[in-house]
C-alpha cells in the first residue's frame, strides 16, 4: 500500500480514494490549529480531520465513498485519536440539524466533467464536479450555513475552473465575510483557499 506524506504525518492511500495532493496540502496549512468542533466534508483519507483533531475538541470526517471512510478510520488509528470519528454521508445528509460546528472544511470535486471524462469506480465521486465543476459545490453552499455555529467559519478549496467569483458571490449573498487566504497558479488553473466567516 502506498502512502502520502504531509509534514510529520503519513496517510495510507487506496486507489478508490482521492490521494492528497497540492490542493489538500494547501488546505491543511490552514486547518492546523483548528479549535472547537470541526466537520470535514469529503474527508477522503482523513487528512484534514486528523490534522484538525490535534488541536480541536472534536473532528468528524464524512464522505459519500464508503472506502474513503474505512481508509480514514485506519489512518486515524495510526495516531490513536480519541476525538476523531468518520462516517458515510452524502454531504450533510447524515448530519443532524441541531449538530453545529465551529469549522467546516471542504475540498470539493471541482473538475468540469463530461460523460467521457468520468473515471471508473468510487474515485469518480472525488473528481467529478459535473459539467461546470459546481454540481457538488453548489449543493454544499446551499446547506452549509445551517450547520455552522454563530461566528463559525468555512475553509474551502476552490478552483478557477469552477468560477471562484461565483463561489464568493454566493457566500457573500448568504451573509458570510469572505477572504481568499492563498492563491496558487497551477498548469491549467488557479487554486484558492477561501475562508468564509458567519457575521
């Protein structure tokens, strides 16, 4: 089994689960030092939830992919974490309405994807952003605020491929205070780390 490394951490990989890469590492830089209760949406191998749990009171990682949930549990076991859990959920589907978080993290599938671009198996769920790259992201944005505490915040990866300005406009229309923490130019896109705080 291959492994991915980020600073002092190591994570087991699985071919059916999104392997942490540049966007994951950019996001992780801002997840360090997380406080309170944290929700990691689309947890994959568990990288963000595990890092958050080092300083947070509690971290819950969720993923639509059952294989991702099992892999994240195995990775968390490597660090003997007692305040980090994982469960299968399609976005907020299995999150109780009264369960609110101080921080919600999401690295969504943002690649514009036509039928012929889809990859086989569970991995497609981590990559396929629909025709405009926004299919899963827009569902997330529609429901995220109801799961945040007062003064809670979102840390979100967004790509120029899915129209970052539209993401910011949606968040601001919902009353969030939004700022871009980091932008990195890649070969065919710009990756942004967005912070959105409930005002």
